[in-house]
């Protein structure tokens, strides 16, 4: 059974940092591109950050320079370090595993940035 489980969400103040983690099981983690997406009510899910199976990171324009993604193939996890958080970063964040044969989503975790 494939599981992607996000952790680390919660409420933070603007300017603070937060680290999200996604723990996976049931997949050959090393062959998957791993990504973080986010969604707010009424909007489409958008790419936050992605790291390919061979370790190349990509970032959405709105988070480039503030967020950092890192994968640990030994632990089957992918982390998202979020710095200089802004109220507009408030969203549900979803972990994604993607491969040409198919992909998987976590259930999502909420991050609220508010003073």
C-alpha cells in the first residue's frame, strides 16, 4: 500500500520559517520525482517545488529564493524548507510522487501564515 504522509504544518507569523516533511512508503522512492504543491479554496493546485529523481530542483516563481526542497533517498522522505513566509503562502500543501508509470498524492497539510 502506497502512503505519502505530510507533517510539519501549522500556524506561523509572517517572516518566520517552517519545515514540511513527507514520509513515503510502498514505492521505489528513488525513481520518483518528488514535489510539493499547494492549493487554496477556489484556486487550482499549483507547483511549489519539485526535485527530480536525479536531484534537480525546480521552484514555482512565487517561492523561488525563499523555499528549498530536499530529498533523502535513504529515508524515503522529501522536505520543504519554507523561509520568509508570507500571508499569501497560506494554503494546503500536498506531497506528490510522480513517475511516467503513474503518481501518488498525500492527503495534504495546512499552513497558515498570519499575524
